[in-house]
C-alpha cells in the first residue's frame, strides 16, 4: 500500500509540475531571453563575419552553444516543446470543469444563489404563477435565448443562458499557439531561406541556401528577361528596381511577372523577393571615332577590356567605366595603342561633353554615343510549407482572444412559488467575466422585467 501511495504521489507531482503556472512563467521568460540573444547575434551568417566581429574564441563558443543558428538549436526547440506540454496539461486539467457548464448546466438555482447573488431581484404578485411564468419565459427567450423550465419541490424554475461558448475562448487560444508552433516547426524542417543572382537574359534551376553550401534544386527554371533601376533626380540613389521574371517547366513558359520590392513572385510554394542588384560582366559601348587629319568618322562597337582596331594599325581599349563621374554623367576611360603595340596614356571621355576630347588634339577623337551595362538581379528565395498552418493559428488566436476577452457566459435563474395566495418571484443572474458591465446590463433587464411582471409594455411606459 505504501508503494502504491508513493507511485501515486510521484505521478501527481509530475502532473502538477507540468500544470504549474510558475513553469509557464519561467518558460516564457527563457523564451524572451533567448529571443533577445537571437536578435543581437546575427543568425546563419558566414563564419568570417563572426570571427571579425567577436573573435575566434567567441565564435567557437557561439558554435558550441548554437547561438548562430539559435532557432534550430536543440535547447530552443526543447523550450518550445516544454511550453507545448505545459499548455496541453493546463488545458486538460481545467477543461472538464468548463465542459460541465456546457454539458450539464445548473437548471435549478440553489437558495444561496437566489439570496446572495450580486444581481438579484424579488417580486410578489397576485397573478397566477403559470401566467407569470409564461410571460417571463417570453422575455427570457428574447433576451437570452432558449428557456428551460423545471418543476421541483412544488416550485417552478426557469433557466436561460447565452454566450456559453465564450468559456472555450481560452482553449481556442491555447490551440492556436500549438498550431502556430507546429507550422513554425514544419517550416524549419521542410522549408528554407536561400538567395540567387540571375544575370539579365540567363536562367537558373537552383538556388543557394543560407544555412548550407550545397545548392537547392527548384524543380523548375527561373529566367530574368530584363532588369531595370530608376534613380532619384540628380543622384545615383536607387528609387525603384524591378525584374521581369519568367517561370519555365519542361522548356515552356508557365508564369510571367515583373517583381519589385514588396511585390514578389510565388510559384509552387516558393517565393522570390527582389533584394539587390549589381553589374554583371563587362559593359558594351557604341563609340564614335573621328580621324582628326582626314575627318573620317567611324561608328564602332566596343566591349570593356577588349582592343578595337582603328585605321593605320592603331587600336583602342576601354579600361574603365562609370555611370556618373563627379556629377558629369557617364564616362569611360580608354587608351590608344600605337601601331607597334605601345599603349598610350589613358584619358577620359564624357558622354555629355564630347567637345572635351576634341581639345585633347590627339590622332583620334572619341565620343561616347551609348552604353549598356549588364546587370544581375539579386533574389531572396523562401519556401515555407508551414505558413498556411501559421495563418490558421493566427486566425484562431484572434477568434479565441476575442471570445475570451470581449464575450462572457451570462446565466439567469427564476424561481416561482405560490405563497399566501400570491406568486413569489425570485431572480438571480451572473456572468463569468466583466461583472461591472453585466451589472449595468442587468439593471436595464430589470426595467423590462418590471414591465413584464406588471403586464405592461416597457416601450409605452418609456
């Protein structure tokens, strides 16, 4: 018997531990503290960034403690699991009492309820109890819904209630938290965050995960047909940039969209966000060359870094380029090679000021007609199969919170008995939340009750 009591006691202690409110508070404090760590320390960054900012020793410590990938660490997932168990145990412990209110309501008010309720009233009328009961039932049905009548000990009892399901609001909120955590776990296990750079006119069928070195196969191909960037006036500060993306499967185009910041493309649960851009490879130029001695004009195409032939064995090469040289606009740096291959001194040609190169008085004068610099579009890629589950949890949380905080379970009991040739009426009511607000509502209900008992219309009396 002693062993059985010990086993029962141990089981009870374990159950009480997981149902403890103290445990809930401690877990929430630990989750808040670890979330601060995850905010202060960048997650899933390259090792060299941690070493540069914190040093080699601290980096090795962060790796051991899993601070650089905290939200996938065993201890953070363990905290979430412990919180889930705590939430489930608390719900199971208190749910039977709440279910009893729904499945087995108290239809007959006790004498203590009728005498001691904060919201109560008593009347005595000469009218027959059955007639009074009929009028009161109509009023209660209008105000509270279904009315249940019970006969006991020679007395007639009426019971009505509304908002009973608001008692489940807290449990819907608990369920929503569990659903949100389940969605987050599914997203962590089967989703990923990645990036990819696509040069204009090229395509890719894989992306690179931020948490690993191996590429991730998309299962389809994404092509960038065009990239465009606009700037604020008189500056090189980007105002907006867009990418024309095409999704292909088996060589066929299945989706086209121009994406920009905050307007991504989503296909088969994978979302592509406009993130960055930059130059990709050497620029192309259209250059007008004038042979100053003869006045002969040549329109040539040139690529940065390549030598382009000129008359009489000369050649030129564009070595550098900028879209805005000291507010003068686009400019290219080039040099002219002599017939023997000896390079000349580099000089700059501005697109907006072609006359400057004429004054240089060289064998040739150059004019920048147009240029095209290939760009790549930088895309952040995210796959989260749990996002719809998280949205479901958020909706349930909103619904449960509103039910728990803004609605209440209201009950009213009426006792009718015949005493000394009169019908004695006792009434009591309560609400499980917002007692002050319910008292005001009960005062308004009593005005209608007075009119009903006196068999008058409250609208006419008003």
